[in-house]
C-alpha cells in the first residue's frame, strides 16, 4: 500500500527530522499506558437522558467489560488536561466546493478554542486523492495557513455540470474518503500517545477509494482514535448526483465503532455549534485502562463495553480493539 502514502511522504520525512516533542508529565495517564503495553485504553463520555455531559463520575459508578467478562480498571481519570491530538479531514470534492469558505472559518475558530499548549493538530484534504496541508503543530497561524490551502480536488472522476457521474479510466476516483481515514490513522496517529481524534467534514459519499470502510475503521481502532463525523451537504449535489442517497450510514458506522459521534449541519445546527459540542465532549471525557483477563495476544477483535450503574445514563465508548502484540 506504499502508493497511498506518496502524497504524505515529504511531510513525513520533514516530521522525522524535527526534534521529538517533550513527553507529558509522569502523572499523566499517557506515559503509564505507554509503559505497560498490556493495558487496554478506553476514552469515553457519559450523558444523561437530555444529552448533558456528566463530569463527576467515579470508577465506582461504572462497570467495564471485555467480551462480556467484567474487567478491573487500573487507571481512571478525567481527560480534561491530558494531551490531545486532532486530525482534521476536509472533503474538497466537487460536491463541497461552495462550503469550503464556511469550513475554513469555523475550523479555525474550533482550533483556536480547543487547542492548548501541549495539544497538536494536523490537516488533510481529500477529493480525488488525499493531501496533507499541515503536519503536526500547535501553531494557530500554521493551521490557519493550512486551512487557507483548501482547494477543490475533483479529479477526472468527479461530477459533470449536468449532474452525472463521469468515470475515469482509473476507476472513478472522485472522493477517497475511506483512504483518507485509513491514511490518517495508520501514518499519522498510530504511534502517537494520549487522546487521538479525527474530525471529518464531508457529505459521507465515497467515490473510488481502494480501501474499504472496514479497513478504515480497523486502522482507527488500532490507533485508539475516536472519529467525529460532520455531515455537511450541498443539497444540489446530494439530491441529484446520488439519487437522494445520504452518506450518513457509513459515517455513523465509523463514528460509533470508534467511540465518536456523527453530526449533521442543518438549519438547527450550524457548523460552529457542532464544533462547540465536539469541544465540550472532548473536555468532558474520561480515560480508563485495564489489563484484560484474557491475556492472549492472538490478533482477534475483542468487544469492549462500559456500563453506567445508573441505567438512565448513556456511555459512549469504542466497541472494541485488536489483541495484537506491540
């Protein structure tokens, strides 16, 4: 799959030449998890029936399960002050062209409000191919520059002015959404520590990825990455290019399998308001880590679950992990 990383290769070389980032303090959860490779790490949030986040839960308020068997967490903490790495993936295919300016403004505001000194972010755009616009940084000016570089990338296999899909000779590559998620999780986030999040702005329609959605989800799970999907649609395209089809189902699948959420921009929920909700959630999360009772590293997928003892509360957590050796 080396061809997938060609667009990021120069940036990755540059990142390798930079001095290493300072490690978090010893009392952070990240270093403890890094030392004990047998720990399973879970990042999750708890909400009540009205959707309000509950910031004062304790370990005794919750139960942890793997494949239906109860687990005893070794670590439990609020995530408020732990390092955060955010990957912003922006759809720049033809169907998103009229939305790019609003995405630039709202995304910059989001970065300026959510990032703290020890947090990092990067930006990738995807259309006919994926392109890194900004490598890991905590600089708002560099992130603003990266957002300014968002440009239409429709490729040959995009949409014609008459509303018909025009296949290219190479397999109708128009929006490589799943490839972008796979690449960001595998090449950018797999070796990072702390909390990791992908925020994806798209209409959810993939046209031409050589990576299936299952592999994109798997890479996100292997890198302990939460996916927040923001469905932002130009109705002129979703109504007549795709016959009214919506990309919500695959985006909901990616988000829920990894412990994130899916949002839709509409008259009641602006992109700015959705960003505020994501920011609130990320600052209201918990982290827990346990040594699984099944210690076999056989590469199988293990189902994880966190239950609140109060049955009226909802816990949002990733649905599992792969039991592979580090």
